[in-house]
C-alpha cells in the first residue's frame, strides 16, 4: 500500500510540474507577440504628410541650404582677403 501511495504522489508531482511548465510557456507566448504583428500595429500608427506639406518643407530645406552655402562662401572669401594682408 505504501508503494501505491508513493507512485500516486510522484504522479501528482509530475502533473503539477507539467501544469507549471504549460503555464510558463503560455505566459511567455502572451507576453511576446509576433514580430510581424507588432510591426503591423506600429505601421498603422504612422501618419504620412500630404503633398502640400512635403512641398513646403522641401522648399524650406533647399532655400536654407543655398543660404548657408552662400554664407560660408562669403565668410571664406573675407577670411582669404584678411589673411592675405597678414601673411
């Protein structure tokens, strides 16, 4: 009778361990969504600018680039002129 009780206890312990293992894997699967599902959710959050906004920002970037390039060129010429007198 004692042997039977020991086997029953071992069986219930194995079942309990199996249940714990199942719960852990279930929790892990719930916590970690699939990469593509997360990517899909994040992609839906993106708001693209309309053509008018893109055009305005493009003009602003190009004009500022030209202005800063001209400013650097003028400063370079002035420094060359000033350094020509010194050296």
